[in-house]
C-alpha cells in the first residue's frame, strides 16, 4: 500500500546529491568503472547537473528522501522531413525497496502530462525493460544492428575523388555534418549541446573522428571509432551520399595491416553485409529505441503522410494509460495531411497507442502488424494505411 507521505514534485539543483545517488545505485556505476574511464570522484554528479537545469525531472519523495525519478529532456526530431519537438525520457530509476508501489507509473503520468503541455507529441526512450514500457504505451520504433568484419573481408579496391582527414571531436565540420544528416534523415535527432556532451560521456581518450571531404573540400560524411586490441570499433558512421559511404569504407580498409577485425554499429535498419564483396560476416540485430505518441491529435496535426495517398479512415485507439488518447477518431488523408472528420468512415482500424506509434514512424507496416494481431482491420483499410504511411524506418542513434 502506498504510504500517505509520498509526494511528487519537480527536482531542482538542490536535489542534485539525491538525484546522483539514486542513479548511481540503480545503474550500479561504481568508482572502479568511473576510474576506468578517467573520471574523478564527483564527475558523474557534475555531468548530470545540466539535466536538472535543462530537463523536466520529476521525483517521488518519501518524506524528504528521493526514492524514484523520471526525467524528460527536450529535443527535436526529423519525422518524415518535419522537425518535431519530442521528449526523450531518461534517468528512470527507483530504489528496489520501493518497487511495485506504483510510484513510477505516477511519475510517468506526470511527465507525459507535462510533455503534452509543452507541445511534445512524441516520447522516446532507451528501455531497460521492454515489457514494462510496452504496458504503458511505448513500442519499439528502431533497431541497432551490430556487425563484425574480418580484416581479409575488407574491400580492396575503392576509388573515390575525395579524401579523409582525422579531426578533433569539437571540429565544426563534424557537428554541422550531423545537423545536415539529421535534416535529410527520418528519425534522426538534432543534437544540442547536452546531447553532444552525452555522446562523448563514456568514450575513451583514444576515440577518433574521421571526416570524408569530396573533391571540392566539402564534408560529406564522418565516422567515430576507436582502435584497441587489434580491433577497430566503429561507434557511428553517417554519410550524406554514396560517395562518402565508399570513401569512409576505403579509409577503414586502409587500416587492414593494423587490425584483425572491424566491429561496429549500424542504425540504418539495413544490413551492412550486402554492400560488401565478401558478405559472409557476422551481423546481429536488436531492438533499440521505443516510442510513444503523447497526444494523438497533436501528433497527427503535424504528421506528414505520403502526398500521393488519399482516403478516409476511422481509428479506434486504445490507451489505458493516457485517457485523452483512448478514443475513436476519423481522419481524411490528402496532400500529405490528415484532416479531422466528424463522421465515421467505411475504412476502420482498431489498434493500441503503441501500435499506432510504430506504424506512423514507419518501423512496421500495417499489413505486418495485422499478421501479428496488432491491428484489427480489413484488407482495404490495411492497403490504405500502407499507402498513406511513408515506408521508411527511423534512424535513431542517440540516447540521453
């Protein structure tokens, strides 16, 4: 039973010590771990201070003691070429002795309510428990693909007109490249100052950045990597065009005599193997980021459908966690936009808020979701939805 002296309030900088202590305990960040990454004793506390300053952080207190917390950090995201404000959920933690009391559900509800007030119609998070967040309306919206390539499998002959240069992590070309990439890439987050700080938070000192420049000296792609124990670990590779992709691969191959293997991550939701001459590599895929529509009406107001699709559909959305989404609505789709209608349509679909999220973000097609019993609709309605939603999976490589 929840005790009566539990109360929720927004955290301030005065709560930094308790906020840090709860994070350290929940995620078991030990002094040894910090020392291995070159951190001093109070570095993690200071590193999290900006989140308290720039994010909405809600805590549940037992008297004066912080026992559970939930933070929402504001970012912008490219959703089918529309820049949308979203909330990235982070710092979710509860002391074990307070689990099972419904405290986190109360914090989630408070955080999502504030997101709605702030015009953030979508929430993202990196899940420590997929079932827990699924039960509260989040669903998988992106993948992380990992690969391992032996040195003998690296391409031998790649001809590109440009060149690669290693640069410092604060090089302006590097950060501007990511912004260009985000503008043209569905699902990509626009990194602000704090997002870049988090990007480098746990990297080792020897982590390097290499930029591909074309023949006109314009940056067109980059890779972030570390060479250690005869392995090239690639954290991220982005490219504006195919030339940059080839140029960065040529750069990787130039390290053949220094390494035995290339190991990396790919967030494009497409296999690396197909682009290699020797495609017999090890590649794995796992769910990465989960998303949740915070307010259906607000999300659809800015959402971009395929401009060539048209039709009217009635959606019965179930959302037991946020009552304002638990409803039936009819939209007319035309010219890439959805217009609310007052009358029900002949085409009808029933689905949960999580399923609607993964559908509209392009992670799963309506026809695929129907086969998984996640959408109840006839074939004509499924075709309408598949034609209307742009078929492109999100690229999400960040988590705060």
